[in-house]
C-alpha cells in the first residue's frame, strides 16, 4: 500500500495542486490539509468580486464539495499543520 500524498495548505496553490494531480492522472490517496474552515478559493476574485459585492465566497471556490468528493480529494479544514513527521 502506498502512503497518501498530502498537500499542506488548502488555499489557491494547494487546491490547484490537487486538481492538477488528478487531471494528470494521479490516482492515489490525496489529502488536502488547511487551517481555513472552507474549501480552496481563488484569491483574485475574492479581492475584487467579493469585496465589491458582485460574487459570494462560493463563487470564488476552486471546486465544490461534490466535485472534490468525485475527484477523491480528502479535505481536512480548520486544522493548521504544526509539524511534519514523514516517517509516521
């Protein structure tokens, strides 16, 4: 059994990395861990559309929970990573 691939940081870069891995054919267990309580989102629309009132946070998300589940990406939200123990 292969160890899961874990992406620390579930922001824009982490979310894009997870999507790209799936698009490029990675089929192993994929876990996305972030300290924020919501799904990965795109920063530029957030800083423009959300603040101007032309979109909501869901409109800034890279994907919704259903797509994340369909892609087999596990998301651990609201959980800051404080240390790495790769041998465990």
